[in-house]
C-alpha cells in the first residue's frame, strides 16, 4: 500500500509518502488510521485528529471504506481558503 501525507501532516511526520504492508486485521480506513496512530508520538497526535481527511485511490473515504495492499491512501488536513 502506498501512503501519502500532505501539507502540515507531511511536515509534522517528516515524510510525504511511504509504502507499507497491511498487518492482519487492518481492512478499513478506521483500522488503518488506528494502526498508524499506534506508532505513537507525532503519529498518534496527527492521525487521531478527526479533522484529517482520507482518500482511497483518489476518492474521499469514510471510516468503513475498505483498504487493501493494492490501494493508494492519502491523508490531508482540511483545506481553508478565502
């Protein structure tokens, strides 16, 4: 699975993308978020923020959206503008 991190998440986590293999039992966006947050430190702080949006294969996702090792998952903070 390819993971992408945008904007302040990229800055906070210190990387823009990474490749991971999903562990057994991780099959949804909510489970992926929890697994990544279990890394602790900045990961826990950044990914437990419910304002962080998630897209799977460039489509907005919900907590129950399924994920597989073949997916691209993007994490990004809400966008503000004016």
